[in-house]
């Protein structure tokens, strides 16, 4: 079994120990204090040494353990410790590998000094309170700062040793901030403001050490950042290259850590702390360009991708990164690509963190609840929401495309819904956020952001969900047949449609049955097959009238015209032109479990359907005879007039 020793004085060192402990090897982690030991997760193959080792003690340990390699992951400023490790490895003939922490890029609004003495010299020329974030070990070197007792505030680890060193240096108890990181930008800002600090002193701890958050916080709080430069570093590798080298040498298997996060409307202030922490700790951030630019801290690798396949492919091909974050807009469960992405990440350790959806955010801004709102997306989707707005009092819409919101307002106005109230949200959560309220007709000439959201309110909505439209609701002529309302209601009930059904209406006529099917099958599809040109024309008019975008008119004679249609789950046969047996045969060929409802008035049609019912040997078959009588005026009286009796056949080859 391989044996590896890690001197783990940094975040990267602890991450390396955690990774190595997941492999089938023996790992020894050396930390300087018992507190450092508490930061490491225990494992059966992990031994922890929690004390400061002298060079002779290091030599003794290396001789006894015979490590295959020693990884020096100590802090960049712990130069003496590094010298001892190098010397011990050289004396024992043990391979030495240095894990280097990346340094910070220069920033114009910071003061860089070579050492603590340089920092003291600079701060003695300045006025105002000072927040020291350099730890407690070298705190004594800052005591020569003018008015040290009143100006200095020290952020140190919550340990007895740290507090003792603060007291020895003369730091007031009220000026000691004993806390454990990591510290977010917001927390740094809060500390700077709470002590009224004009200066923040830090070492170049790199991105992993929270340096980027310190830069941003100092800028936000109006404080000057004083950066103490690093001592010269020995040659080495960064974390990713170190892990890649160890994997290549020892055959380790590296499982990618992937966190899928909802970033909310977009601004960092609207994100959860969990999401911000995940982003700050990421090695690589993946997402749409606008989102990545909004959340990346500058130290991570970024990759622009939207399609789940592209995201998963990039993660598979780039094992050099240990922590991926996939940024999703809004919430991960609200019209998000997360649903398709997760099954593609089965070989990764995946965490999903929710975000604030645009629905929740907009309704909060409007001061209204959202439990009765129907959410719909027409961003990148072919979705006609007009029927939903007709039947629901409140609809939330995600709208995309160039001036998609203006186009939606024009469509609503053209559909006779120009009176509906629309509250449009643009750039939500950003400083230039804008919410515009008006009617669809008022807003149709406005130009909105390409990605906008809207709460649409229709006080005149018709929420009826049952079938049974009145006959006069349809365009019709005397020469084109139509299944009347009462018969249509029974037939639709016998069909037992589902929300995602694929339904055929064979011999559709005016399309009354097909239209009612389409209104119920909101997430499915309906195909209306009709051979007469005059009927096709009226059928298409009714499709436009009811805006049933999920209904397709198929001109032609069944069954030939149906050959290329998708397999139906349900079928209504109102007319067969003498091809009943062939039509039913095709339906069963397409789907042996299809549910069929057919009507017949002529006795010949009844006989034809009866023969089909016997021939195909359905698992379920039922026939009813139905007679409807309507009232008619006869002077001051109402007399009932009987209509032609009709036979309704229901047949199914198995369960849906």
C-alpha cells in the first residue's frame, strides 16, 4: 500500500488530505495545532500528527514511516517550516513535492509592502483605525504602530494561544475579533464598518485564503488594503497539478465535485450564503456567459455553456478541476436545465443548492402572494399561453427573445385580451431594476429587455375546466357535420383523456370534438383528420378562434392520411367513409392499448362497428344507445323534440 505524508497548513492542504483519504492508501497529515486537527475529517486510513515538529522530529518520522512522497502544503509565509521539511526529505532520501498557493494579482487601490516592517512604516504615516487579519503569531511586530492600543483591531482564531498572544501584544479585549473563517465579502465589510477601520492589513493569502473577498470588502467599505508580500517560494505545483501528478503516479481515481446552484435573479445580494460560499470555493464555474460574468470572482476557471450535454461533457473532460459549480438562473427547480443535467452527472458527487426564483422575487416586489399563480415559460419554448391567460386569473411568464415581452403584449391585444394587467420585471435585483405596470394594449409598443418576466392578471378569466362548449361557440355551416354538445360530452367522458395524451379525431368535421380535446390535453397533442375541403377550412377557422396551438389539422382520407402520425393514446372516430376496419386496424398497430370511442347513427355503421368489436377482440368493449330531446317553442308552450338516436362504442386493447 502506498504511503503519503502531507504537511497540511492551508485550505489546499486539507483538501488534498481529504482527497487522498478517499483512496486505498495510507495517509499521514501533519498540522501544527490541535485546532488544525479538528478541521480534518477522520478516516480509517488517516493518521494525524497535531504538533509543531522540529527538523530532527521530521527526520525521525520519515525514517520510521518510509513515505513514497511528502507533500509540503504549508502556508506561503511559513518559510522556516518549509526549509525544515526540505532538509528532512533530503536527509532521508524521501521525495519532496511542494504544493504552492497561487498569489494575488496586483490591484491599484491596495498598498503592497515587502514585510511587516514596511507595513508598520506605512501605517505610522496614516490616520484611522486598522483591522489586522494577519493572525496572532506575529502580532507583537505591529506594536510600534502609533497609538497601537486605540487604533488596532485584531482578527484571530478563537484559540487560547491566539488570545494569549493578543494580550501579550497589548490588544484591548474589546478590540479582539476571535473568529474562524472562511470570511465572505459581506462579513468582511460588516467587520470593517463595525470597527470603523480605514485600513485592512492582510497577507497575500491567494484566492483560497479569501484574498479576493478582502479586496472587494475593502473597496466596498472605503478602506485601504495593505498587503504584505510573500517570501520567495520554492518551485512547486498548484493544487490541480499536484492532484493530477499524484493520480498519474499512483493510479488514483478522482471523482468530480459538482455543485449546481440557483443564483436567483442575478445580483450577488439576492443569492443565498450557501450559493455564495460554493461560488467562492469553486475551481471552475460553468454557465451562460451573462451568469458566469455576474458570479465569477476572477480566480476561477470559467466556461460558457448552456446545454446540459455541453456542461456534462466539459466536466467529464476536465478532471484537473476538483470543484465545479454550475450556475443556473433563478431557482434550480423552476424552468431550469438542472432537471436534464442531473442524470448526466451520475459519476460525480453532486450537490444542488436552490436559489430565489424570479416568480418569488417579482411577487415580493409587487407585494402580492403567488400560491394561486400559474407559472409558464415561453423562453426558448414553443408555448401558446393565450388559452392559459383566458382561463386563469393570474399567470406568471418567463419571456425570452428580442423584445419577446412586447410581442406577447401585441399577441394578447390581437386576441382580445388587451385589457389584462401586466407587471413586467426587468433586471431584477440589479441597481437598474425596473418594474413596469400597465395593460397589454398600453405596453405593446414598449421595448423590453430580451429576458423579462411578467405577472399577468385577468379579472375576466373563465376558469371552467369541464368539456361541453355550446354548439354556437363553433364556426359551422349546414353542409359540414358537427358532433352536438350533449353527445360530445358523453364521448369525451368515455375517452378519459389525460393531460399528456396524443389524441386523433378521425372525420373531424367542424372540429368540435378536436377543439375540446385540445383544450383538455394542454401538455399533449391532437390531430384532426378530415377529407372534405370545406370542412378543413372551417376546422382551421375554429383552431384559430380557440387558439389551440396543440391541434394539428390533417387534410386527407383515413387511414392513409394517418400513416405518419405519432402513435395515439386516444382516438375518436366520428366518420370513417366506409374504412372503419382499416382505421381501427391502424390505430391498434400504432398502439395496441389505444382507447377508441366511435359514434354511429346509421344501422350500417352500427353493424360495421359491431363487427370490428368482435374481430379485434378488445379487452374492454362497451356500447350505449343515446337519445337526446330538445325543447322547442310551440306558441306559449315548450315541447320536446327527439333527435336521432346515436350509438357510442368504447373499445380498448389494454390499460393506458
